[in-house]
C-alpha cells in the first residue's frame, strides 16, 4: 500500500476533465464576494460542505459561486491558482473546462484573455501547463453556439484548444443536431471537440456525440456500458472516455458496484482519469487515482496506461505530447522504490 501511494503521488499526471468553476479556493471566493458587497451562504472554508440533490441543483450552485467573481483580474487569479495547485501534485498538463453561461458578467473575449494570462502566469511561476476548452450549455440556441465559436476563432490563443458542451441531458433531451453546425465550425477552425455525454443521458447521448457532433473524445461516457454494441464501437474507434469515478459515485451510481469502469477497461475502452469538480468533492487527482486502484483494481501499470491515454487524447500540439510522453517513459523506467 505504501508503495502504491508513493507511486501515484510521484507519477507524472495529466487531467482532461476538470471544470474551472469547481476549482476556486473557498477563502478567496469569500474575498471576491466581499469586494462586491455580497455574502456567501456559508463561510469560505465551509462553502463546499454541501451535497447536490441532482445535476440541476449542482449547476445552480456553480452559477452562485461564479457570480461572486467580480472582475477579470479575479478570474485570471483563479486560472493562475489552478495551475500552481495542479503542479503541487505533479500534474504536468491539464485542460480545464469553462462554461461562459456561468459567467454572464464577462464577455467571451474577456474570459479568453483572463484564462490565457492566468495560465501563462501560472507556468511562469512553476505551475502546470494548462489549456482550456470553452463549453456550451445544452439549453442554448444554435445561434448562441455559433456566436461562441466565432469568438473563439477570432480571439484564439495558444491556450484555447477546444469546444465542449455540458448540461443536464435528462432535462434538455437530445440536442446533438441543434449544435452540430457549431461543432462543425469549430472542427474546421482546428479546435478539438469534447462532449459531456453518457452521464445524465444514457448511451444514446454518446451515440449522438459521435454521430451528430463528431466528438474527438467523451467526458464521462460511462453509461455507454449499457449498450454492448456502442462499447465495441468506442473500442474499435479508440474514442477516449474522460472518466471521473468519484464524481460518478456521488451523483450517478448510488450503488457503487454498478459503476462499469472495470468492465469498460477490460473490454479495451480508452480511459483517462480526472476529477470533474475538485473543490466540491474535496478531491486531489492523487486521491482519485488511488480510488481507481482500490475500487476498480487498477494496477500501477494500468494507471500509467491511463496517463498515456491522456497524452494521446490531449488537444495540445505534437511537441508537447512528445515531451509529456518522454516524462512518462522516464518515470516508467525508474527502478521501483
């Protein structure tokens, strides 16, 4: 057990499914609120000590905490802090997700500038190399989606790497065709495409993400396991699934033994491991990987393979991928202990 913990702690890591809205330090959030003359429902050190009844309840919570951030400098600080905290547990590279609908106080351009500068400053201060995707909400219109992608194209920076979509599919229904034009536009512009599916939706959500949105990878995707033919397709096409075990066990699988992570892995699905919402779950990536080892029987070799999958699935340039792979190879070659 000590050997496993040390291995996971020191292993070079990547994270591809983490919402920046859920990484804000509670004490700083309280300071941001105070500057605007607002008040959190609980003190900053206790703000995340709550439980979400369902996904809609959780999304409303995110709207509330994001409203406490008053200016672009604070948003830049949030990005900077995420980069530094990531590097503290040996996360070399991360792709954060930000959904602008949680941040109506900022224009799309302001968000892109703030995150780019925050992540740049984080790297300069020794933090992780962080990129970001901007995410649509499933209740938006086709026109709103196209407007976001147009802004992404015109305001593109080296840290803006992709388009995402999230939201409660159980409430919105099947929306793939509504957003297909925006995803096609983003693809033509060279952005990576990732889709939240197979969490609040069943396997049909994953199918729509592939057929309508032509997703390069799927965030969650666990409910694809309910359709054996879809699992075979994911394996055959090697579509990455950015799984978040702890998050799923909190919001989706009330009976932990129903979680299909082990079965998906054994059938050859290309799985990466991330946290989804770190502050809400009070979760480090090291703890998430340890849970995967304990819960699903992932060996140390399995965990390394999941990190290699993340290198393949990342939306960064080839040079960065080669550097990340070299770091993993060097770690794998180190003698045990």
